[in-house]
C-alpha cells in the first residue's frame, strides 16, 4: 500500500553501509527504510522496516576551532557544527553550548574542563608551555551531546608586564539586587575610569562583539574606584570591565567579570516585628530589600527560618525553630510571663542561598489568666456569702425597730374633741396648732358708661378673714354665690 522509492547512491552497493542524506528533506518527519540482498538475479525478501525521525537519531558533529596565543593567554573562536554546510539540521545554532577540555602536553597532564563562549579567552596558563585542547557542542535542553573536535595544540607566550594604569582585582558585590563594582588603582598619577558592560547573549553569537560594549551612565569619567551599576541590570547575564584613562589619553582595559544577577546577588536579612497575646507569638516578616524591592519577591521563591528561645540565665535553654513560606507566622505553646527572643533567616532552595539572621527581637508573653479568675471567683463567693448573712440580719433589725416604734411611739392621735382624760387636759406637746378656718369673699364692681354702653367688671381678689367661731365654708359655695350675683347684675343692667 506504500509507494517505496529507491534511494539514489544506494543501489547495487557492495558495502554494508550507504549515505542517503540527499533523500532526507524533512528532519522532523517519520521515515521508513528497508533493505534486500541480490545475487545473480536472485533477490532476498525485504528486511524488517526501520523507522526513524532524522532529528532524534542524528549525532551532533564536532565544532570548528581557531586558536591564537598572545600575551600568555589563548584566544579561541568556535564555529558551530554544520557551519560549512548549505543545508543544516541544527538551525538554531544559538542554542549550542560549548565545553572545553584542555591539558598540558606532558606525560602527567591534568585535564581541566570549562564552559566557553563561541569567542573566548583561556587564561590562567603557564607561559612558554604547550597546551592541547578539544571542544564539544551540546544542546542541554534536548539532552544531546556532540562529538569532540579534533585535538589542537598551541604554545603559550610570556605574559607582558601589567600596566599600572589598568584597574586590578575587579570584583562585584551585590546585596538585595543592588550591584556595585570595585577595583584597585595602582597608578600614581591622575586617572579616570569608565565602567563598561556587555549584554551576555552577545557573546553567544558568532559575531565580533568588541564594538558592542556600552558605558554605564552613572560611571563615566569617575575618579573613585567603585561604581553602582544596578540601573543596567534587568534579566539575563552581563560582562563588566573597567577602562582606565590617564591624563595623556592613554587607556587600558581590565579583565572582564561575569555577572549573573540572581546567582551573584546575596540575600540580606529580613525585617522582623514580634507581638505576643494569649500564649502566642505573632511574627511579621519584611522581605529582604524592603517592600520596594520587587525583583527579590518576583525572582526568589523565599522561605523563612524562625528561631525562638527563652531569654533566661539558663544557657542550656533549647533553641527551637520552624520554617514558613508566608511573611506572617505564629509560635504556640509558650510559657506565660516569660521573655522570648526571635530572629529570622531568609533562604532560597532553588539558588542555595541564605541570608544572615535578622536582629533579635524580644517580648514578654502575657501572664496566666487562671490566678485572676480564681481571685474573681473568690470575691464573688465572699460577696454572695455576705449577702446571705446580711439580708436576714437587716430584716430582723428592721422588724425589731418597727415593734419598738409601735409600742413607744404610736402613730395614732386622739380626736380633737377629747380635751381631757382622767380630769387632766390631754394635750400633746408634739401636736402642732390647728389651722384656723378662713372665710373667703369677693367684691364685684360694675361701671356703666353711656358712650360705649359697655359694662366693666372688676374682680377683686378674695379677702381672707379669720374666724374661730364662724364655722367652715367650702370653696364651691363661694363660687356658686359669686356666679349668682353676676347673673342678677346682668339682668338689672338689661
């Protein structure tokens, strides 16, 4: 059912191998191959079918190498496999990584391996010594390793005297994504510096990158021997160097240093705030670099190691610890009214980095609440007992008081018409004088005028007259009498 095609160059061959590269046009497609034998017109049955995808069974070939020995170092330039072929299987040559193996050409040679860029410098070599080396291309993402190049040998030269103008001991100090470059100055006269950087991937290209170095804006024509180059760091890796310039326009370049930000950077100690309540320690952690350092939070998956212990005179007190991922943690099962101290360390398992411990923070836990509850319960119980004893006692005293008052100071008084009892006048010295009856009356004055035919009534206030013998008058009778008088006056006027 499948239409088989003959492979050009692989017909009637006498060897047990055949190059059919010209027939492969798609490196990622499945191919089927079969073979049969022929002799004097007789043919054998076809072999079992061999299935393959060219890309996955192909071996990465050796890279090309160019060497140059100068000033005690070896400059090397590597070209990718298939560099001289028109059709290439490994199209993305930028994905290649190169491993170098170098050794002295002697009987007791020690092999040294290192990763190199397509254009690189091999230093740290002895002068006037023959070295041999070979290079291998790999594809780490595909877990593929290529063949080593043929061995090349070259003799080193003597290293020239270091110009005192050049910056030496160039190093990088980085903390919480703040990067500083430091170097030493051996020049005795006036010198100024430019700090230059190169984006790392440019070295992975097989082009000349020597013209692609840039100056760090904050570190141009400076006279001090340090530079903050944090502003140029984003992602990826970088190379940095220092260009020294004398007053006679002479310049010298230092050695390069490689900076992989997340690897070079060191993690600083976190900030810690501690609070205590209900037998718990509440620990608030501020990430290294503070809240404004977003790179630390975004690129480092930080964890925190909390150490806590009792701050007592006993030096054998056990230090306990716990690890958390969040910036808020609690510690339980603490002794009341005890001083505890806490310190925290930040660490990253991915980068195998850890910070120094934070400053110790100490706080005393609240006292035990059992004793105040016992005191409160005792007080309430005593209060209830006092009430149970005092209430009946007060009630009994009150009843006794009422009995004594009833017997010796009766509240009933004799009638007023009883003037004596037993031939003696019965007058209590404690009785107040009886209020005398008061007789009330009113006078109404009537005035008639012809002009207006108006009648004016003047009602004078009631006069009061005391009369012990005249008897009692009610206010209702006085009111009715005055009303009758008014009615008679009105009739007479009409």
